[in-house]
């Protein structure tokens, strides 16, 4: 089992999508934090995270999601997560994080939400 997190970036209608593949834990969350920070420095304020290939989410990964969600909200942006498998979604539900995060089913729904005016 890989302990790494691969991050591929694509863009649809000006919206950046980070396609994550692997585990989001204390070791790999640093990699995602660096990538998101660079995007924020490039004035990107709407980010989609494709979690369809994320096999594990730790508390460190959850803290990272909350921190960037809050940071983006303060600048009028959005962090949108989609494609979560049942196990990862259950972790977020049990922790109550689904109340604070924008979690959608698929890329199409996520893009529609992203493009919707706040």
C-alpha cells in the first residue's frame, strides 16, 4: 500500500481541480498544504478536491481541510470536496465535518456549486 499522495491538477472553466490519489495523513498532508498554498498565492480562490482515489483520511488531513476551507471563506472563495468513498465520508460525518465543508457527489455537481454566486 502506498503511503504517498499523488496530486494531479486540471482546470475546467477557470476552476482548479486537484485530483488526489493515495492517503491523506500526517505525512502526506504537507504535500497538499504546499500545493494549495501555491494556488492561493496565485490568487486562486475556488478549489475543487477530487477525493475519488483517496483511500484514507487522518485527523491531520481533516485539520488541513478545515484550515483551508476557513482561509478560502475569509477571501470569498470556496473549497469543494467531491467523490468521497464511503469510508472517508463516514469519517467526516462522524467528526461532524460535513457541516463545515462543501461535500458534493461528483465533479459536475462540484463545478455547478463552484460557479454559483455566493
